[in-house]
C-alpha cells in the first residue's frame, strides 16, 4: 500500500463514525498532533505575545532574530498550539527560523474577530521585541491559512509594516463557500465537508462571513507581503487557494502557488506518514529563507 493510500485509510477510519462533540474533537486533535515527534534538539518554551499564549520553538541553527508566527488550523474551533507543535517545529527548522506557535482564542468561546485581534497583538509584540518586520514570516493552515491573510490585512489597516512573507497551507479564505470545489471535490475530500465548514463558520462569525477579516478573499489584497500558497488537488478548498492566488496576483502581490497532486487537506501535518509532507515543508523552508530580509 502506498503512503497516500495508507493515510486515506487512516482518515476513513477516523471520520467514518458519528460526529464527535467539539470538546472531544479538540482532545483527539491534540493527541493526534502530539503523536508526531519533534525535530531533534527542538526546545519548546511557553510564552505570551501581546497577552496571547504561545510556544517559542527553537531548533538547532535557528537565527535568533527571526520569527515564524504560526496560526493553527481547526476551523477556528478545534486545533491548538499543542496539536500543531510538530508542524511548526518542522517548518521553523526548514526555514532556519524561531517558531512562535500562537494559541489564539477559539470559537464559540471567543467569536470573530478575536482570532484576528490575537494574531495582530502577537505580531505587534514581535515588532516591539526588536524583531524587524523583514525577519518575520506569518504562516498557518486551513482556517489558520485564512487567518494568515486576514492578519496581513489587519496589519495594513493598522499602518504597521508588512512581514517578509505569508505562507498559507490549504487556506480557508472564503467562509461563504462560493467556490466550485466545495461541491466538485466533496466525494474526494476525506477531511473537510461543506456542511461541517458551514457549521464552523457559523460558530466563528455567524452571518458576518463576507467580512474581509473573516473571508480575506473578499478583501483588498494590494500592498500585502509576498504570498506562498500550498494546496492539495484532492480537497474542497482547492478553489479557495486558486482564487486567492489569482486575486493576489491581480493586486500585484508576489505570489507562488503549489498544487500537490493527490494530496489531502494540509498534508504537511503528516510529517511521519508522508514523504510528500517533508517535501512540501522543505519547499516552504527554502521560500521563507529566500524572502527573509
């Protein structure tokens, strides 16, 4: 059995039963993430950034004056710094950067725009600590990919300098779910579904789904930092990524799009299961190093 078929079998087993309550999903997601090892020599310290809990992750060779500010996925409802620790550590190692793994507030306990407010506060704190904007990359996956772009919009609105780059993995940038792939890829995507994303969007922002800070695809992308987008061919968020790339390009944002054949939603998460995850992480690391000032 190939690596990708083994992952698909695992996903079918995980998603084939009745839906679990969100509190149980949070626990399961953390346990799943924590089952993946960290890179050798990685050191994790609990900190706060602008009053927001975070993890500082340092791997051997990381440049102390850099920051990879990471905002995790999970539909703004599940996911945490703990669930994504292994991925953030791997990306930070690939980029020779210090990782800052943000535990932003989640819905329904804290609704929109709490996540954006937390990410912006963390970015301000990094700047205030003396790290230059040109030495910061903001990154995230799924909802965190959308939050990455939304944070850049908030940074622009606040009159702050843009970071060196933005990295969005399988980004959820249209909470109105207007893209074709939401229906065309429904039978292929084993992780996301339109009804579930609709439920999560409701928990996060109710009827305010077209707000550019919730759906940054609806925003003015001009003036944003260079953007790297990774997306799998086998996911319902494919059209989000394609449209984000197109609209960023039209706004004269330097953008690079990588579509990975046969890959599922946020395949980077499968650091021990998929060789393709390591390949994608290495690709992102090279891009980040290229864009750091």
